[in-house]
C-alpha cells in the first residue's frame, strides 16, 4: 500500500521511525517532509499530504505534529479527507472500523514512539465495517458537501 507521511518540526524523529516501520512491513512510503526541526506551518503540510490521497497516488496518510489537534482540523477542511486524531489503539480501531478514516493524526508531544507504532499497527489492520457505519460516513460526506441532514 502507498502511504503518504508528513511531520512538522515537532515530529521529525517520529516520522523517521514510523516511515522505517512501514517500509519494513512492505508499504511504499511517500515522505512529504519535513526533514529537520526548523519551524514550519503545518497547514501547508496537511494540504499537500491530503492532496496525495484525494488525487490518488496514496491510499492513506499519516500526519504527525506536536499535539495533532491543529493538524486534524486542517486535514478535515479538505473534501474527501476523514482525519482522526488517535492517542491510543481504541481510537485507531474506531477511526478505521467505524469512520473509514483515511488519515491518521498523532501528536509526538502526547504519545511515546512505541505507542505510536502500536496505534499505527491497529489503524492499518482494522478494516472498515460498512453497514450502518457506511451510512454514517455518507452523512459526514453530505455535511462536507454543505448538505443539511435535517429532514
């Protein structure tokens, strides 16, 4: 699977570790930056990574920041993106299984590198459940298109 990955200045080391982890497991990793700890504006990185998913070269994305909060907000402004901020494996499983999240967001100042690997492993291994969850994802997408859910 082709997975795009990006990190701001807070998460450069975590990105390198998770990129290697993904490569070791046979994934094609598209490292979108950054490579040093020079301060960078994360919305630019989020837009670039999400464009890779929406336009098709990447199937999934990983965005790493300090807390991950702003990164999740930025990603979710882009049509077709369902970014989930996951600080534990439970959230990762729900994000993929129930919400069909296509971007995993984590905060390097919030979780340890070993925990990030566990979260990523669960996120990748969890299939979307479909059924009633597909109906809810469609509702989310309708809201994204500016449609009201009120009947």
